[in-house]
C-alpha cells in the first residue's frame, strides 16, 4: 500500500523527489504519513480535501482495508 500511494502522489506533485511515505501503526489502526514539499501540500489535499479523500477511497478498494489514516506533512 505504501509503494502504491508513493507512486500516485509523485505523479501529482511538482517536487516528486521530496515525496516520502511513512507507514506505522497506532491505536486506531494504520497511519500513512505523506511527507511532501511545502509547495505541494495543497496539491495533495486538493480543493475541500477531494484529492486526499479520493486517494483514501482508491487505497481502500485496492487493498480491502478501511482502518487507516492518511496524513500530509510538510
């Protein structure tokens, strides 16, 4: 899941060399932190969060996992 998310995000942003995805577990489930260049944060989140929500729906359907959180970090 981490590699797929990283591949997709690198295609969206202006600075793909700065994209790093970190995966870890918390009490509420799995967390995927997307670290991007400061200029690319808005691009990944999208207008009204549409892009990040779409990424979550896509990953949920591809990997049949629902208990995970996506976070965007500068």
